[in-house]
C-alpha cells in the first residue's frame, strides 16, 4: 500500500473511533454528565455496549443497524456523526500543509461537529468546547497560518461582528438575536480561520439559516419569530 494511502486510511479509522466518542460528548456534555464514565450504553435499553460494537458504523454493517442486546434500531445520527468525523480527518490529512497543525486542526473540526449537534438538540453551545478552542486556535497560529496577529484579529472580528448582527436583528424584529454561545463559537472559528475565513462562514451560515427559516414558514411550521439554532449552521460553514 502506498504510504500516503495508509496514512489516509489510518486517519479515516481514527475519525470513526473519535466520532464514537463525539456521540458520547454530544449526549452527555449538555447535561453536565461525565464523558468518561460510565462506559457507552445503548440509548434504548441502556445495556453496556461491547467494545467491538462501540463504533455504530460497524454495528450497522455487522448487526443490521440494531443493538446486539435489545435488537432495536440504532439511531441514524450515531453512524452519521462517525462517518462525518472519519471523512473530515481523511480530508484534513490529504490537504495538510504542516504535520504540526494536524492535531489542533483535527480537534477544531471535531469540535465543530459536536457543536452543530449539541446546538440542534439543546439550543446551547457549551463553553467547555468553545473557550478552550479559542486558546487552541491562537496556539496553533504560532506554527502556521493565519499567524498569531491574524488569528487574534479573526477571533475579535468574529465575536464582535456576530454580536452586532444579533443586536441589529433584535432591534429590528424584537426577537432575541445571537446567544452568547454563538458569539463564542464565532470567536473560536476566527482564531482558527482569521478574519476573512470567519466572515465568510458567518455569511454562509446567515444565508443557510435564512433559507431554512423561509422553508419552515412556507411549510407552516414556523414564523418570523421562530428561533433558529444558528450554531448548527455556523459550525459546518
């Protein structure tokens, strides 16, 4: 096997395993539960998941997408999170310019996956993810682009610009704008992406969120005052 192909395969496999851990983080962190103990359990029957079944993607293939204990279907989002993590790490390895940045950039990508799902579930974005992420982004900028000065500017620009968007929206509509979690997420993204990158992400997320809101209104499932989980759109942008 070509060494580069081996590295890519290893990155994808690591992503699947880390994606399994992300599922635990997504389920437990918003509730203030330990992400280490107790061991993973079936969300339906609470039976302890065997180590070899701890990757739902494999369980889908080997067990027909069902729990080994209760035979109920494993929710589709579990393998979806794992596949997303695997693909992200595979792409990261393929495009990495500096090996020194692989770990912080992988952590950033996986944090965004967790944030998107947590915000969708709970309408909150944990500080335990975003605040350390800001520090990691600034530290990573010492070893590669965008550079420390640009990373610090990006963090400030991301937070301030998103806060201003939320403030203007609330003044115009009377509907609460961006929450503090969204602003901190923008700060973290700015630390990794720089000002240009975070502005682009905010624009894409705003566009996607607006389209989603219009679709809800068109289908009679929402109104102009319906809240949108902005972090779910911002994180993938």
